[in-house]
């Protein structure tokens, strides 16, 4: 049974006192199998958030159907098993991080001991333990995002729906969220996420659907979609110049074009994180928020 | 429901609710200590201010779920959780009601502490005895029908010096009630203990004018039989019920309506009702009460030769009387908040003055609330998913 199954989904918006109608989602079919990390991609205004809200039952489709975990979208049982991180982290600013997790745990009817245990686990996982007693009003955008992610996980959901989870995060937070998503997916939780940052999607998603102007235009397995069947990439230890020449000769003998031989470059993200780690090790008592 | 209740109570505390309550407490306490010449007057004014602030708080506490509702929509946390919308609405409403009740009761405590420090006050269960209008009290004893358990009578009277009888008159008119004399001061209610007498099947109190050199007009609408003394606590609790219910109802509408337009429109309707209520208070105060007194005064002056007639009623011009009746009938449709919070218990004192103050405060609170609701409406209209 698919975790999310949408068929012919369409949503129109009519502005009050105006005659024009905006079609946010138009004829969307969606099927997400258990344990998959599914990325919903598209430019601004392409209908990603509207699709998510319909999946949660917070918006009614103009036409079409959505079933979540075997129930109609918005069904109480479906909501009980779904965690959600909205695009805008509008949490209650007068609560602390730990109180926020406790509040959401209450909404899900978790017993006190479970709420406390889960909250502590998630505060550690999202690297928010030290800031757990600070009011959310004092949090940076990235910290609020991480608490938002933690609250979406408080009830150990079977389905996690994330709207732009890495929005506003610095590279450290970004890496942390991606690692957490991989961990969650490895535990069998199904994840539906949207993002503008295609590199993040490629890092964590098994499948993607690209939408444009409310319509699906491309979908499939990420590895398959990104693979270039016409080319091969080789990686090896460094070899002598003579050895490189012999290898190139072998390619030419096979009639294959050798496009280049160069040392592999690290990513900017890795470079940034390594620099931070080195600085932290050499100046452990330095300040900062 | 409990999550919403706890969240709202926590929010009220963390957003400065205790500080506001503290400031209001000190203000009411100061009024009860220094706000008038007599302790009854100070207590009356302080409780009216307490009730007014209670209503202002109730309006804002009740209207606040609109903001919460918007926040809920934007964060979607409760909506996306298993909590049902009605549970969320109920929790919000209960919290608003609790906060409003705590606010009102605490301010009544301030009034009581201030009044107790100034010598103590008495509160009574009150029954209205007369209808509207005014009658002239002459030297001939008049009988006022009262409930059997009446212990005291409260009334307001107006005195007019009769020119041809004025030589050698006393400084102040005196009326006799149950055989004892009481001085009359214009516009100030007098509360006196009475002996109820049997007259056929009726219970009556005997009242007469002891100063024939004065024409004394009794405001029939002000006649109250005070039947039972009540302690501060039931009095304050009774006074806190209406603000608590109002805040709870408003919060329920705001949170339960859900739709972008529904909540503000529902709240707007309630705000308009409050405005009408306060408007009625003004009309009763300014038109009916003052108008009646002025009318009575001019009638006495014009018909001075009839002032010695025993107990004859001073009548309005028929057309004006008819207009007042129509107006009173219209106003009966709208409950006056001032009347609601005096249900079952009332403080003796300068209640007319206080009533004008609270009417003004209701208008101000109503106008602010309407502005807040319209602002929320505008923001809601702009919201796009």
C-alpha cells in the first residue's frame, strides 16, 4: 500500500472580489511507497506547498483525491501518524525550544514521560540541547528551523512531510538536517520533502517529481535520472605521468574519447565544514551565538 | 483541549498579563482608597472601574484567538495534529474565560481591599421597586410596596425650594422613612434601613416629606429594595461571570469559525453588540435620567402652585413621555453590560457617575476591538497559501 496516493489533484484559488482564478495544482498524480524519500521540486509558485497542504488535509482539492496512510487526507488517524514542518516556521515565540516539543507532543497525545524522552533525543539530534531553555523569540532562523524539524518528529511519525526543510540553514545546519533525514529514512520513515536547493534533493531523495505551473513535468528515481549512460567516470589513486599516458593510449585503442584526467575536487560544503571543524578544535572556547 | 488551555494561559502570563493585572490592581486600589468622599462612593466607583477593566480585558482576551487562529493557520501545528478543531476552539475559549474571570475577580479584590481599608462597605441583593418616572413626595405619608424581606431602601430624590415658603427654612430637605428622618442631597442616592409594615396583603414602607418648604421629587426608577446583605465574594464572583462568558464566547467564535472571513465577521458582530450595549448605557444616563430630572424641574417651576398636593405625580409632556417609552422599548432589546454585572448584587455609592465612566470605556474598548478585528480581517484577506 502506498503511503501517499494522489489522483487527478487540482486546486484553484479565486481571489475575493476578483474574477480571475489561479490554478495552483493541475492534474497531479502522486504515488509514494513506504520508506522512500520523495522530493517535490519546482520553482516558486509551482504548487509544491499547495500539494503538501492538500496532502495534510489543510486545503481541500478542487477536484481529485488524496489518500494518506490508507485514509483520506486530513483523517485523524492519518494526522496522528504524520509529522509536518511548514515552510514558515511560525512557532509560538513565547515558548522555549523544549516547551515547544512538549506542546506538540501534547497535541499528539503522548504521555509525559514519552514527550520528555523524545524531546531530549531530538534536542540532541538537532544540536539544540544547549538552547533548549531559551525562548523561540531569541532563536536565529536556522535554530527555529531545527526546532521545527524536531517538533515534526516528536511523535515518531510514519510519514514526514517537510516543506523546504533546509531553508535558512547554514551549511552546518544543512548537513545536520540531511544527515538526520538519511537516518530517519534508514529507520523506515517515509519522507515527502520540497526544496529549491537541488543539491540537497540529490543528496537525500530516492525519487523526485518536478512540477511547473502546477503540472508534473518529470518524475523518477534520482539515480536513474541523473545517470549519463553515454559516459563513464573512473576514480583511482594518483599514478605516474607515464602510466597516465599508457591509460590514455588504451582508451584511444578502444576508440573511446578521454575527456579529461584531473585530481577530484572536494565540494565547497565539505571544505567549509572541514574549516569549521579545524577552527573549533584549535579554539574550543571561542564565543558566538 | 488541555494543550490549548495550557498554551493560552502560559501565553497570557508570558506576554505581560501579570504586569497588566498588577497595574490595574494598583489603579483600582487607588480609586477605592482615594476616589471619592464616602467609602460607599469609592467602592462603587472602584468596582465599576474593575468591571470595566474586566470587560476591556475580556474583549481583548476574547479577540486574541483571532491572532492565535492566524498563527495556527500559518504554523499549521494544531491543524496538522490529531487535535480536532472543536477541541482546539474549546481549549482557547476555556482559557479566555479563565483569564477574564481571574482578571475581574482580582480587580474586585483590589476594590474590596481599598474599601475595607477605608472603613468597609456593604453590598446588598437588590430588587427594583418602581417603574420609570418621578413622583412628588408631600407631607402626607406615602406607601411604597416592597418585598417582604426588605431591610433597606435606596432612592434618589431631587429637592426644589418653594419660594413663598422659603423664609426660615432648613438648609437641607428631610424626608421621613419608617419614622426616621434623612437628609436629601440632590443626585446622591440615599440608603436607609426600613421597617416593613403589613398593609392588607401587601408589605409597605411609609415615606413622607418632612420639609414642606421643599418640593421633593422621588426618582421612581431609582427605588430599590435591599433585601439581603451579601459578602464581597459572591458579589465579585457574580460580577466576573459576564466578562468571563463574553471572553469565552468571543474566543469560541474566533477559534471555531476557522474560515478566513468567518472568525472576524463573527467577532465583529459580537463587538457591535457590545457597542450597542454601551450606547444604551449612555442613552439611559444622558437622555432618560437627566431628561427626566430636567423635565421634572421645569414642571415644578411651572406648576409651583400645585407643589403642596400630597404625592401627586409630576408628569412629562405626553409627546415626550411617549417618545421615552418608545426609546425604552427599543433599548430593552439590547442588554446593558452595566446591568449585567450588577445582577444579584450591587454596591451602594455613586453608581451613576461610575456608569458613565464605564460606558465610555466600553465604547473605547469596542472601537479598539473593531479596529483590531478589521485589521485582522485585512491581514486574513491578504493571506495566500
